[in-house]
């Protein structure tokens, strides 16, 4: 994180704090302290205040999740829809088994906290989910899932993952994550209708 400039560090820090504590409990002072940035720089970089910072953190999280798709595919000897989903889930099971269940998805946290109260944050969350869903759908399409179905299954994968994250955090157990990967895997693979 140190090679990032103060603005980028604050956006990253906001995403990390939101994923752990939610939007309401994430204060601007905490973000600056977490980022190792001077508090005075917050107004300089985020003249729209906390709302702007939260929205940018959500955008960052959506881009991060979207970029991870190519990494997950690269980890597979032979890419399959179930393999991609297993890698998406593994990222979280590994984190929870190593570090505990404190963190979740910052986009989901912001949606829960702000979807009804802050229109710009709801829009940022919607855009972040689209930024994530797009690469998943493209990967599925590249594996032979027909175009419209690829988009639907990408939504199903992300929805299943987000729901399993909530249950895992509530139960303090990865059971829901491993279950969703196991149960959705065959359905995802069955959607492949063409071979390369």
C-alpha cells in the first residue's frame, strides 16, 4: 500500500474499513489514520466529503473484484465455470480460515447501509456489481456458455457468493461458502453448450 499516493491509500483504506465495519461506523478520521494520510488531505482529495470517499471506495472494490476474475482463471489448469466459482469462493474461505470473519464485501456493506438513504451510493454499488459481473459473464461466455445465459449465471454466482458471505460471517463458519460452491458447480458446468 505504501507505493500508492495518499488519495489512493485513502480509497483503499475506506474500502477495507467499510468491509469490516460498514459505512456508518467508518469515519473520515479513521480512514486517514488507516491510510497514514494527513487528515487535512481528506477535504483536498474528497471535496464531496464522506459520500464521495465511500462511492470511490465502492468503485475501487468493484474494479478489484472484476480484475480478480482473470487471476482466478489463470489459477485453473482447465477453466470451467465451476472452477472459476470455486476460486471466487476460495478467496473468501482462505481469508476466513486464516484471519477470522471480520471482513465482508465492501460493496454489499455499502448497499446494506446506504441503498435507501444515499442515491449516489446506491448507484455506485450498482455500478460496482456490474463492473464485477461483466468479467464473470465474459469468462463464462469464453468457456462456452451462451451469451444471455452467461450474464444470468454471473449474477447467480455473485448473488450466491454474497449470500454465503453473510451466512459465513453470522455462523463464523465457512460451511455456507463450501456448500454454495459444491451445489452450484454442476449447474454452472451444465450451462456450457459449445466447445472451443
